[in-house]
């Protein structure tokens, strides 16, 4: 069912518009001044098929008041559910997203000038979450094989995002004001771990990609990647948990990869994943060097700096047993600089594929 209501006035008067030459200034000119309301609500209380086997239930609503140059309102979702009549289910989505957009806004903020430490350490969040998802279930990407016949098992359900105690599986606080999309807090319970974020700011400004800005700080704690792997390959992984801190800034999204800056610190990673990560940041290493590194060190941390389309990687290690006649890497770290971000992502994709489904002939096998 759809309910739509539009009412209000358009009157001749003095309209607020952006100054044609001075950013941040507004002027008045004769024109049609709106005072309009739009109210919409649609949805079904009971589950209903919408396309083939896809079904939904719940309500979606939009309330907007346009007064002169200011559009103010909210987007609302109430108890929305989705399923594909098989294994994929998204349960109980709720959202009340307030927004305020200035149509005459032509000045952009400078978010990237914000103090990095203030952003990372700002945990004084007190406002309630206004976008939540109770849980997300999917079909496991690798259901495994029957131990007796060796045949692939049928798809099985896997709870990707799930509630913990009084908290939903996915919770977020978001606002849109001064033409800046703000996420003061985010938390996601998944893979036996937790993803959190604070003070994510995306400055849309005038909707010109060249002046858009991003500031984001995220934390990943004890995410167990083994749960999404092929069961046979997961057996070889002693510790699949990974923890990291991430911080990104960017201005000018006409070329986001070139203009994105960031810092990633992977401070907890199991031996098997660490060795594959080492091959990502050492793409030109020959087999002998890889063999020496794999047998003589333990990787303790990865640090990645992103700037100007390049990835600068630092790998921190502890020396292990050194076989007679072999030379271990000098010092306590390896530094690999100036990896183009496209090449880095390609290397990462290749190493991640090692732990995918059936290996193709000639592909690299997991180390460890």
C-alpha cells in the first residue's frame, strides 16, 4: 500500500540563493518561494512476495518540508524484513534518519584539517542509534563436501551478522546536516568479532566530486575469517582472527584512489594469514627469499600508509629459528615502499583466492 500526501504553497517573493561569486554567501532575488510538505508511507505489515521468490514486509516512509532554500525531514524504516525464500534473510531493519539540506549552500568545509587524534579518541558518543538491523543470514559460500562421497554438500545457513545481548547485530547513528553526512557511531557484531567506527564524516558540499571530503576511523577486533573459508582449507589455519585500526581522509572524489590518504595497522594476525600478507607487500620476491622469510620469522604487525595512489607497507617481525647457512632479514622489520594501489589490491585478491574454493591448476597453495 502507498500513501502519498503533498501540500503547501509556492508564492512569488524573495528567494534565498547562493551568491554567484562568493562561496558561503547568499543573496535574495525575486522568484517562487516554496513552502511545501511531502509525506509518503508504503509497505505491508505481513510478508509479501515482490519478485519471484523474494519477499519483504515492513514500512518505508519519507517526510520532507521544503521552506525557501532549506529541505528538512526524515527517512523512516519500520520493522522491515527481507528473504529470498531460501537461506538469505535480513531481519528487522529500523531507521529514523534526520536530514537537513541547504539548497543555497556553496561553501565546503575542510574536514581533512581536523585533528586526527581527536577523531580517533572521541568515544563520548551518547545519542541513541537510529539505524539498526537485528541480523543477517546468508548461504555459506563454501558448504563443504560429504566426507563419505566427496560430493559437494547443499547450501547451509550462516549467520553473518547477529545480535549480542541487548544490542542488534548492526547499529549505527547517522545524521545529515550542513550538507555533511555524519556517522558518530557504528558497531557490527560478525564473525565472532566486532567492527566499530566513530566520527565518520562525508562532506557532500555542493555535490561536486572535486570538493567532496571523507574522514573515517574504524576498528576491527578479533574478526575470525576462518568462518567464511572452505572447511577443508580452514583446517590448516590455527588462528583465523584479525584485528586492525584504520584511518582514512580524502578530498576530491573525481579520482578517489589517487586522492585517498589512509593508515591501516594490522596488529593481530595469525601466522598463516601473515605469510600470505607478506606476499602481498613483497610482490617481486623470488621463491628463495620467500622460503627464507617463511622459515625464519614470525610476522607481528603490518602497517600500511596510503597516499597519492601508492601503498607504503611496513612489516614488523620477530626472528625465529634460523637454519644453518641461511641469512635472516636484518633488523626487526621489512620495508616495502611504493606499491601502486591497483597493484596492491590485485596482489591481495590473488592471495585471498588461495583460501577460496577449489584451487585451479598451478595456483599458489597456502603456506604454513
